[in-house]
C-alpha cells in the first residue's frame, strides 16, 4: 500500500507542521505501508522566523523545503497520478492555510492552488480515501467547494482548550458547503461515505504524545478505508 503525504513546506508557521508530518510517516510505516512524499514546486507565501514569529525577507520553495522532511525523497505533485497511490494524507501547519490555500488571509472566500484541488478531486472521484490533519480540512473544503460532495469534517472542539478559534474555523467550513462535528484531540472523524478522515491534532492544546496517538488513529482508519 502506498500513501501519499502532501507537504506544504517545512515548519509550522509557514509550511507543514514537522511533528505531524514525521509522526504521519512513522504511522504509515508502522501499518506496513509506504509513504510517498509530495509537494508543489512553488514558493511559500512567506518565511517565518520560528523563534519569534517575525516574517523574514526570504523566499523559500515548498518542494525544496518539504525535501528536508522527506530526506530528499519528495515528488513534484505534477508527476503524481491518483493511480500511483492508494490514499492521501495532508499534515497540518500554516502552509495549508497560506501556501495550498490562502484561507489564513481570506478565510472561506479564499483560493486553492489548482494542482492541489485537482489531486484531491481526482482521489475522491475514484474512491480513494484521504486524511486531513490539524488545519488541513480547509484544504479539503476548498477543493470540494461547489461540487456535489459535501463531507463531514472536524477541525477540533470548542469545548476544550485550543490556541485557535475552533468555532470560527467550523463556521468557515460550513460556508464552503461542508458539514462539521466537534472532536477532541483524542478523537478522529471518519466520513465513511466519502472516505475522508479528519483529526484535530495541534488545532487543540496537545502534547506530542497526544498528536502521536491522534495521527496513529487516523492512519489506521485510512488503512481500513483502503
């Protein structure tokens, strides 16, 4: 089994969340599958100094940055066909809301990269499952917006501590036509009809062990859908 891992760069504030990405790769290997890392050969929206949150006067390429996580073994999204993989995982990180989409700036009215939308739409259309971690349900929502596919997604719970406005994110997902449910970091949401899994991960206040368990649950559910 081959599972694509779609990376928006390298670093929580401007790319893919590194801990979520690495724990995804670990969980994929633990279930006996092979990870296929994928990214986009385009520049990130911005580069952030992760020590203080300041924007830096630099440009960085998503594909090149993702190669840091993939140890060089990363594929350009334009070379990937849905027949090449059995499932797809999108780790979180601000790159999902800054690079793959511009949700961070425009909310649900924003845009999504065409190549990201195409891969997700094609995966869903041929019945292959996908998992969106942390903030990445916004990527799925923008990809499926306007289609006849309206999955139920979670981006966390407003009943537990979170560094983010979970209610606002959930409302945004609804504006794109998606359904939502509140889930804690100890839970995942499996939309069996549409074969889409979502897991809150670092949208909630959580330890790395919490994230490890949440991602393992999501990857096991992905395997079962395959």
